[in-house]
């Protein structure tokens, strides 16, 4: 099992996306901290995954394609776009993936690649936000389209509709 962190705006949206992928074993939602100058706590998820089923590269690609990776976020803001790495090899691979994404899209990728420092979970009432009540207006408007995108563009790793990993 390996771990990687992702910040993609709201952690509710990010959590639901990664819970819908084969090879993801657990998704912990909350706030992630990195090193200065990007050490403010930002919304994110820590994804535990089986690299024999789903690669870091695939997870990073899903992340970059399911939120506004090219939008200008405050680098030290609560909703920053980031990949939080747990090891040097993850740092190098993530930097390469973000650079390739920017090249392929023809836009500047604003996603930061930062070392993971700390994590604190969000309140229990916000955990498993999408799974708890997928009919909430927020879920229908923001999370459903992301899940549909995964089913269309990442069908080989998408879990069937209505099925997801445990938290």
C-alpha cells in the first residue's frame, strides 16, 4: 500500500472522486499541511492505494482532469490545487506528470507538488459526504459530473455506479 495526497478545491468533491476508483483502498478527507511557504492547512484527501492495481500516474491524471488544475489558486490558500507527496520518487513523478499535463493542455498547470507534512481530518459530519447523501444539490451539481467523467474516460478503473471503497 502507498499513500498520496491531493488538494483540488473542496475536499468533499475530491473524496468522492477517489472513492470511485479500483485500487484505492481508503480515502481520508480533511486538511493537509506542507512545508513553508505553503504550510497553511488546505482542504484535501489522503489516498491509500494498491500500486499493483492503480498507479500514482493514473491517480494524478484523474486528479488533474477532475478539478480546475489550470485555475489560479492562492498557493497558500485553503482550496489550493496540489499533489502532496510522501517520498522523493513521488515528488519527481508528480512534477513530471504536472509538467506533461500543462504541455498537453497548452495551459499553465497551477497544481503545486508539495511534500506532505501533516493531516487533520474534517469533522465527522463531513466525512463520506457524497456517500452519505448523493442527492444533495451540491453533490448533484459538483460531484456527479466528476464521477460521470471518470466512468467515461477512465472506465477501466472506475467502480460500477453506486459502488465505492470504504472510507
